[in-house]
C-alpha cells in the first residue's frame, strides 16, 4: 500500500513522515492553511531522502508557473488538482517531472490512469484538503486500475475500512493527520501509515 502524507510544513513533519515509512510527501504551493512558500518548500524538499517522493501540490496556478515553481523547488513530482486541461499536463510534463492528476469522481470523470499523461491518479473529495469523505459507492463500475490513490477524509479510524471497500493502489491524507488545520500531529502520522498498511 503506497502512502502519501500531504500538507507538510516543517522539518519535524518531514522527519516524522520519513521515519513512519511514507512513500511520498506533499507540499502545497496553492493558497491554503498548508501552503508553503517556494523557499520553504525548496528547503523541505532537500530534507526528503531519495527513496521518498516529494510532490508539489497545485490548484489554480497557471501551468507555466507550476512548471517554474516545481523545477526551482526541486520536487520529484507535480500534483495538479481540478480543472487542468490535458494541455496543462503537457506543458508541465516538459519539466520531465512525473505528474499526479487529482480529481473528484463525478459522472464523466476519466478514471484511466495516464489519460492526461499522469503517472498516478488521485481520487479526492470535491474540495481538496477539506477532510470531507465522499461516497465510495461511486466507484462501483468506475474503479480505476493501476496506480491510483484514494483521498478525502481519510484518518486513522477509517482508512482500513476505506481500503477494503475501494481497493486502491495507495492512499493520501492531510486533515486526518492534523491536530488543528495546517498543523500535523506526528503521532497520527505514524498511526495512519501503520493503519493504512496493516488495517
Ligand atoms: O490540502 C490543501 O489545503 C490543498 C489545497 C489545494 C489543493 C490541494 C490541497 N490538498 C491536496 C491533497 O493531496 C490532500 O491530501 C487531499 O486532498 C486529501 O485531503 P484530506 O481530505 O484533508 O485528507
């Protein structure tokens, strides 16, 4: 089970995620309680060891700016949320960085992993980072195959059940590992990784 911990903001967050065994960590570049400025993101990215993927998370930022910020900060991948067209993915991919396409599952959503050239697909609640769950029965008949992550309101208490229901390749969490909005709880981070992998 691939586990991404998102919205990290401090050195201690990064150290805890790595020690807990996360496969990937996310740094939010868009307006959010979890936003990190480019210089901070760059510093944190340099603290992430090579075996953990650092992902720059973007929403509403023009593709050319995404590309610039991603390259300058040194992230290992880019996650694009929401209504980015295929052309935006094409533009960001000229950086050579792998992409994550993050979308809510609504009627008509293309759930094929790689449909926009992405390496991973992330199925999330309509408002990213809100901590809101979504109805997993929407996956019936529309379950992706391959490298897709389940996100949206996951936490220590519900991740095992959600994994059993949705059978994703991986999971992603932000709110569920926080003590207050934007502040990571290091105990919950460790518990979440264990619960996602071991039930
Ligand atoms: O976390 C944010 O504030 C955020 C803001 C803008 C775009 C994306 C954002 N988060 C993306 C993530 O990858 C979250 O981990 C994912 O949406 C799950 O969030 P949560 O429901 O809080 O666990």
